[in-house]
C-alpha cells in the first residue's frame, strides 16, 4: 500500500542529502534576551528564532515573587516540549498514513522553589519532574499496533523530549479515542 505523505515528500530529499553530507544535518536554534527596562526585575522579553526574531514578553512566576502576568521560563519550557511532541506526532502520523482527528498535548513541569529562593539548600534548583498528557482521536479502523508505532516513534524522534528525558523524569500519559469514520 503506497501512502501519499507530504511529510515524506519534504523529508526524503533532506534525508538523502544528510546521508551524503552529514554536516548539512547540523542546525542551531536560538532565543535571545536583550535586557531592556532593567529597573523592572519581573519582566523581560525573549526573541525566538534567528530569522523571524519574534518577541515574547516574559514574566516571573508568583512563587518566586513575580506577578505571573506573562508566561514565565517554566511555561516556555512546557510550551517547547508540548509543541515539539505534538508536531513530531503529526509528522509521524502523516508518514504512517494515520489520519488524526484531534490532538491535545499538555506538558507540565514541577518544581520546589525553596532551592531557587535559597530557603532550603538541600532542595535542588531544578524542575524535579515533568509530565506529558497526550490525547489523540483516530478512526476506529486504525490498528493498535500502528498507534503503538506512532507513540514509540514520536517519543524517539521528539528532540525536546529526548533532550529533557535524561535530565529529569518525564511521565507520558497517552489517551487514544477511536471514532467511527463518517464517510
């Protein structure tokens, strides 16, 4: 069975070029914070992407004295994990020929801020755990084996997940809802 996969059409030439010249596969993503209004310790902005330079306002979490009126760095970390996981899931589903009807990915990060506030020296200054809740809806004809491949490949190929996983435990909870095709 031949699948028409836009992802495969776009990725195959890249994959072929990376086999020929592995240096082409090296990428660098970046975010830049250029301090402005330095007399305000609770707000800054970060520009994301070296080409687009899209600015996002950043605040500080209320648990460490901030106003929590803008996303904080922990929120951005969760956003990065959720966005990478969901986009990886979409691309792999496309390559496998799985029509996704709905996706929802929720990333959470849990920290005890006593360490960062130097209240308790034994508390690590870090997120102690992270979680992913993944909910997808697919047609009832999709085989469970295919869904297993989809989730396994998504975990294996998600760059942010694989970067964070060795550093802190990330619990992934998956939910699949099978629905009848209305065609």
